[in-house]
C-alpha cells in the first residue's frame, strides 16, 4: 500500500506493525486533522472479499470496544465493515510491553506493580461493562513516555482454539484454558492472561513456554506453570501464591477480578519488604501502613459475583488439604457480605490457615474499615492479631539471638566491650539458656567490674603539713552574675550514605523511635529504565539533651536487619551528626561527630 492509498476517509502515512489478525497503520484523519492508528484485518486490504466471516465479527467487536471510556483503554474513533473492514483508534506515542521485555531479565518490582495495577483497572472497568478483552498480552499493552499504560485491541481479537490449524494458531502463550477449548469466556479469562504477563515481567520467561506451539497448548490446558526458581527468579512465597491463583486452570479457582490480582500482588511485595523491619524487636513497631486511598474497586458483574462466592466456598479445598480452619477461628458468614468484603475476609481466613497471620491482619484492617458494623470481622481481626504477635515473637527469637551474639563477638574483637555487653544482654532476654551467650556475657561483665574496681582504689595522699593561721581581713564577696539558662534539647542531624540502592533505616534514641525511613536511590536512564546506585539521605531531629543510647537498624531487601548501638552524650543547645555508612557489601557502620 502506497502513501496515497487509504482506508475509508483515512490517508495511510506508514505501516506501524503486523500481527496474526491484522496490520496497524499510522493514518491522517483529514476531517479532524489528527493522526490515528488504523487496524485492518490481514488479507482484506485490496482483496475485496471476506472468506472466513471475520469482517462482520471484527466490526461487531470493534463497536463493543467503542463503548468503553477509560484512561487506560485506547479510544476507538471509527469502524467500518464491507470489503475492507478496519477500525480507527487513538494513536498512542510510546512503545509496547513486548519491546520492554527482555528474555531472562526480570523487570523492577515497582514497574511490574505499576503496569499490573493500570491494566487491572482497565480490565475491571471493561468487565463491568460486559466486555471481555480475550487477547491480553505484552504486544497489546502500550506504555507512554511518562509510564502511563493503555490497553489496545480491546475485544477485537478472536481467540484461537486447539482445533484450528497451526498456521492460524498464532501465539497462544497468554490464552486461558477455557479459550483453547472453545468454551464461552468471561472476565476471568483476562485474569489468566494478565497472570501470564505478570509472571513474564517478574521472571523474564513465559510460564508455559516451549518451542512447539502444540506443546504450549497442551501445557496450558493440563500442566502447572514452570516454577520461577527454574528460571533463576527467587520470588517470595506470597508472590508465587498469587501467581498460582491467577493461573488456575478452572475459572472458579481463579482470582475473580483483575483488581484482586493487582491488590494481592502489591500486598505480597509490601509484606516482603517490610517483614524484616517489622520483626526487629518488640520496641520496633511496624512501618506506617500504605495510604488507604487505593480503594478496592467493586466493579462486579453477575458472573464475577458468582465466581467470587464459588471461590470463597471452595478455594481452600485445593490448598494443601486445609479443608477446615482452626477451631478457635471466629466464623464469618461470607454469603452475608458484599463481594468486596467477602473477598478480603476469605483471603484473610486462608492466610490464617496457612500460617501467614501478618498478611491477614493487613487485609482485615481494610475489611474492618469497609464494614465497621460487622462484629464478626472485628473478632477475626483480633484473632489474627494474636497469631501475628506470636509470629513476630517467634521470628524475633529464632533469628535475633544469633545476630546479637555475632554482633557482640565483633564488638569484643574491636575493643567495644560496652556495646558487646548491651548486645549480649538483649540476647539473654530472648534466650536465657543459650550457653555461648551466658559465658561471654559473664566474662565481659567480670572484666568490666575489675576495671571499675581498679578505678575506685583511693590514691595515696602526701602528708599534710600544718600551716600557721594568719589574720586575714574579710574581703567583699563578689556577687556572681546569673548564669544563662541552657535549653533542654539538642539537635541530631542524621547523615546516611549508602552504596546499596534500597533499604530501610530506623533510629531509636532511648525508648523513642526518631526515624523510620525507606530509601531508594537511582536515576532514569532511558524509557522505563531506572539506574540504581549509591545515594545520600539527610534528616534532622530535636532530642532531649543528656546521655542516651542511639540504636540504628538497617534492613536491606531479602536480608535480616542489622543493629548498631552508640552510647552518646547530647550537649544542651548543641548539634551533633550521626553518620551512617552502608558499604557495597551491605555492612553498616555508625559514628557520632
């Protein structure tokens, strides 16, 4: 097709791309003077016939997509049937997710969450309107320069089935099993496809990949996805669990909405990043909850509600033979709740059964906020909090005693016996019977007592020579000028320099937490790419003057928290600088200037 040719009133400028179902052109709309993207079915430009009946179907589904008005969906301007069926759409400047993905190279977590949430919002809106996309894949997810996501080809592509010949099968990697079987589909087919896209973004590989497309179809229909660790992707267990629910073979076992998939994924990643900080000690409270402004959209059509209720009643039967919750778990009548509440409560109950009370508390906090009048939800939340406290205590005891012992041994080698004793006393509080802790603590305390005793020995005084008394005329006692009243505060400047790009730093002065700050250093280096590296974080806090103990906790991704302690004196009205250095190995050091 030359530049002078066109489709309808649209003048073709250039070809943008080709796919299994159609060719996309950049075209000029002379009536409105704007650029548009025009998609025409392959085989229909210039041949003047419609052998397979795709033209009327193409036009009918284009009209369905044209009724959608959402910022995350490419707007449909025009459509035409006949010998040259086409659809004219909004022209989006940017790229598609297919071009961003690189084989074997996972994308950053924050980018994955951003794309998933925007695609899920568009899908939930369309499903509420009764429109199913049926072809969610990276090539249909457009990304602008400011990382806004737009979903294209909405409801246009017809899904292939296993009965079709290989040359028409296309790329079935993102197609739900019920689509491959030629069954009727609803929004849960799009949830499956979005789950495949999320898996590929997190691992750099497709979950059912194989060189033979027929084998891909067989795996999609009958086999579980490839475990992410086989691709070298160490995903946390909560994230793998979300993928397992999104990629369930039966629609009834699947997450009911795309929004539920996005919310579950974010909760899984947030729990992974915050768990180490949250489990530091009883003195260290959990980080602030994320803003509640991200409401769970209640865009439910009849099929979605039915699927949710089916999931609420039957999902746990497929999970590790956990048919019944613990006897002391309060019962919540899911059928008496609306869809959004039922989903939250069901997920929380499932997490409690599997032992993840920390995540269950977060979900139930949101459920209580959405339905404060339901006492059974509040009772379940109280049960979850009790289990979560026990989990925090167990996690703390299991890992912290060894960390404190290593910290004490390192401090002893460096001659910092006071810091070593403080660490050992904390370890002894958690595990009073641990022999290594008791022996080292007794040895260091005995050494400190000997040092203090030697300092208390009175020095020999020289003999006193009597002095004859002299008559002294009393002098006028000078009146001292009033001393200035010193303030009772001291300024502490915190200067963090880290060669590690991400983490959390928490600072305590005595019993009070004065700082709990996440940091993420990096800069943009091209479209959708973030270059990570070293960076600096500064803060200023006003503290009570006097002697105190500064405790610094540094938590890096996928690592246990490391604690550093300083016994310091903060002069009244003065300013001190707490310098925190995290080296390239993630080892922190602190000093007070």
